[in-house]
């Protein structure tokens, strides 16, 4: 996007803003300090504009998981339930963001994204216009129209598409582990944290998924950038469960988490 501003995308993982193992439970304290860190950053860096995206955590995932399990697909009822559930999580976040002075606007993805004849499209112009007018757009993992049926679009996918289309310099994934490891740190005690890696070397690492997550975890998150052929973006993976990390990663220069160069 051409203007005098620097754009960054921050994706708040569902694993950070909710307790993934407890249905519909928000980590209120974490959401509060993450919102404050974003506000503090924006006040010190008025030339930077943010787009925020959040995941589904214990809101979206269990609803979709149950639908797939019992009906084998996302039907009309499931679509309605999932979009409602995600919107309620989103509404809470918007309130917290507004409370700390971030002039945010919710852009429910089911209203602008769709898949037609295999092609995922969306109204990126709307996001641009809100940004230009000084608002902080907030999107999230959601359900969308897909050809004759429905599908899930993850917050990660949205983050990549926007990173590419808005030509942002940095994309920060805020998650529940210290960064990218050579293997899943939740499964292997000897997993080693990687400070820096080029995206072309991601294939050398080991990733694992959990059955709860309907959109894949760290592996898919980072490999998607290659799939969408995103280039020239500095991606950071940072642990949002540690206070101050998000601010540090936004400011840059410090060695918190992992940097993945695309
Ligand atoms: N090599 C790896 N490095 C870091 N995390 C990994 C790796 N492989 C799997 N993971 C898992 O990915 C999870 C983060 O993905 P996810 O649960 O989808 O988070 P989010 O809610 O932020 O999208 C971590 O909690 C971790 O258990
Ligand atoms: Mg995820």
C-alpha cells in the first residue's frame, strides 16, 4: 500500500487469548495486557498502522470440530453457530481495544471473503480504506461461503493474504510457545528454539498438530506463507503469554522469539 505509513500485521493466536482446553474461556488478563502493549506501541510510533487478526481458540474450534464429527460438514446451522461464536469473541476484543484507546473496527471475514470456483477472494479495498481513515481493522478466523458450501478460513490464512496484498513489512504471530522450535516444544523437552531462519529452510524442521485444532498449528501457519508466495516480509513468532513480548517484537531489534525471513 502506498503512503507514508509503515504497516504491520499482528495475529493474536487463539492459544493466547483463550484457554484452548476450556470451551468459551477468555484469558482476560492476557487480552488486557496485549491490548495495552498494542496501544503503547501505537502511541510511540504514530507512523505505524496495524491490522489485527485473531484466532478462534476455544470459541471457533470446538464448534467446528463438533459439526465435522457429528455431521461430517459445516452445514447451515453450524455456519450460523460458528459465526456467532467468533463474533462474540471478537466483540470482547474490540471492547478491550477501544478501552485502551485503539480506534478499532471489526471486519467480520464472512462478510468480505468468499471462495468461488476454487478461488479465494475478498474485498481488500475496504480494509485499505479503513486503514487510510485511521482505523485499526480487526479480522479473525471465521466461516465463509465456499462454492456451494461453507468452509473455515483461519486467522493465519487471513494474515498471509493481507500481508501480501497490503505489502506489509512485518507479520507477528503471537502464540503460546516461545517461538519456532526444531520440533514441538510441547511434546519434546529437548526441542531447541530457533532465533532466525529463512522460510526456505522450514522443511528441515519437525512440526506436529493436535486433533483439537481444525486449522493446523505452527507448521501450517508458517508454510502457508510459501504457499501464497509471500516475499520480503519479516515474520516474527513470539510468546504472548509473557508480558512485554508483543511490545518488544513490535519495536524490533530485540531478540524475543523467532524471526522467519520470507
Ligand atoms: N516445531 C514447532 N515449533 C513451535 N511450535 C510447534 C512446533 N510444532 C508444533 N507446534 C505447536 O504449535 C502450537 C502453536 O500453534 P497453534 O496452537 O495453532 O497456535 P495459535 O493459537 O497461535 O494459532 C504450539 O503450541 C506448539 O505446540
Ligand atoms: Mg492455530
